C-alpha cells in the first residue's frame, strides 16, 4: 500500500483522490506536472502546533516559514489559521502582504538582507526583524535613524547544537553562515550593541538548529543552551527576553523509513523543556515562538506527472521518464532527498519491477526516485509523487525553458487554481531584444 497522507484515498475507478477530487480529472483540467495541495491537511498540521500551545496555556506564535511554499492563497490560508509567517526576502514580504498577511505577523530573516530590503520591511511595518550579524545591526540602525522609527527586533544565535540531519540543511552548529556564535562571545557582544541602540526594541532571541529533525532531543538541547546564555545575560545585564524563538525544522514523512514526531509531541516537549529550565533558573517564562515550514506543507503536497518514454537496459536498469523533474523538484538532485510515489490511475496494478524515475531535463542527475517498485506502466499513465509540498514549487526553476507547473488547492471536493501554469509568453517576458 502506498503512503497516503491527509484526505488522500482511492475511488471506485481506482483513481487517487485528494480533498475529494479525482486527480485524473484534475490533470485533465489543469495538465501535468501538477502540484495538488490538500488544504484540510495543511489546516490540521497548522492546528496541531497552534492548538497544542494554546491548550497548554502558553503564550506563543506559530510562524510558517514561507520559503517552504508560498503564494497569495497560502498567505490567506495562514491568516485563517492564525499563523504568522517568516520571510527571507522583500519579495516574500511583498507576496505576504498582497496575500493578506498582517505585516505585524511577519518576521524577517536572512544572513544578508540588503539595505533596500530592510528599508522595505521597516516602511511596510514588518513585525519583527531577526538580526543576523554585526553588519546588519549597523545597517538597520542607520535606516531607523533616517526614518526616525523604532523597530521590534530579535537576534539569531547559533547555540552550537548538531542536529541529526543532512549537512546542507544543518544550521545550529558553530560553523554556520547564520547568526551570532555563543562560545566566542559574539552573541553577548551583539546583545550589548542592540541594547545600547534606542532605535531597537529587543524582544528576544532566535535559534534554528536545522531541518527534517525527527525527535525532540535537538530542540531540548537548544532550549537548554539558550536558557543558560539568557540566564547569564540576566545576571550580567539585567536583561530578560519576552520571546524565545526556537525556530523550525520539524521533520516529515517522505518515505516509509521516516518516523518524525507529530506536531503536538514536538510542542509538548519544547514547552516542558522551556518551563523546566525556567523553573530551574528562576527565569521568567518567555513567550515561545516556533517556525515550522515543511511540517505544515510537505505532506499536504502531491505532484502528478504523466509517464512518457521508458528505457530498459537488459540486466542493468529500467528508466521511466516523467514530464517534469529537477525544474519542479530539485531536492533529489540537490540533497539526495528520497521520495515515494505510485501509479495514481490504476491502484490495484501490482508493483512488479524496480525502476528509476527520471525527469525530462538535460542532466543525468535529473533523477526523482533512484529506486522504486512500480507496476508496468504505459505512456499517459499518471505518476503521483507524494510529500512534495515543501521546497518543491518554491525552488522551481525554468531550466531548459520548461514551464513551471500549475498549483491547485483542493478541499471538500472543490478544486481551486492558486498558481497558473507558466506560458511560453511568460518565459520571454523578461527578455529584451
Ligand atoms: C528554513 C527555516 C525554517 C523552516 O524550516 P523547515 O525545515 O521547513 O521547518 C524556519 N526558520 C528558519 C530560520 C529557517 O531558515
């Protein structure tokens, strides 16, 4: 049985349905490759985080990491679910505000925010800017002096926690391009500088230890380290934070082998760790913020591809090509990310052969799934790749001048196009003759 998430099931025609919509119908209507998002599943995951905090009576903010996937409709959905968002560029700020996100619920991250972007954020009333480095302290301070404004800020600390995950998506360790390092004293220096500058309203500290983390241990270690340094700052500077932001990185299931905690369990573990440390150190309990990205959106997304050519090399391998690939999902090529999938239009067909699913891009590395058992397939069969909702469309590109796919939200039997498929005209829209 394939991995099914949320509302995904099969109907009498042996077709996959998501949100009550037959995916065969969806691809007839919108074409392939097609991203389909199960809105009920997004809501359920969002509520898993938000409502657990609320039920524990802890002041909190659940801030969705836009970079996992964003568009106007996504921001509208986040507003409905009372989530904030984090952004890492002025482009994401622009989209978020256009999508109806209140600026005060936006958090601005990044290790090299430009002067233009910081000015844009300040002018548009972005709620919190997370200062990442010394250069940014000076840059933002100068902008605020020019505009005569004050700005809520936090600053990012690398607590020196190594979470068990891929090197490219590890960020909490000392040797990182992000944040102020604790051990060398940079974080303390940053605190002094920020406190001394009256343009800044310092709300607290942030850390983000990595991504696709399955257990609570890394977060607990981070909480412990953060509170130790906070307690030191309380003694030395008489400064206590209002907010402790523990970042995102909560894992999801891409394949059967992945076994992450549920959102509820992550929140409970983090809350109890913060409460425990605060009691131990008699530190006033801060508001707790988290920044889940993939854990809200990954499993809700399914990519539908049409099967095209196949190539069988006797005693070597059977290749199955689909009409998308590294342009709509670069994660396998970039991180060796693993995915699962199945034939979406004839579920009872038995998987009899180990094949390699590849894309249509001119790179040998354009492999979506290195090894998967699938039934014999015909051209025009539909292949569903599951758990593609995060960092798929958001990293999509026009390599080989292929068109970016369409994106559809489905809920209660209703489908809604939220990003239209690109056209050839779109492709040359920026070209100057
Ligand atoms: C990427 C990122 C997140 C979200 O990570 P996920 O793995 O998608 O949950 C949260 N916070 C920061 C600062 C990030 O860079």
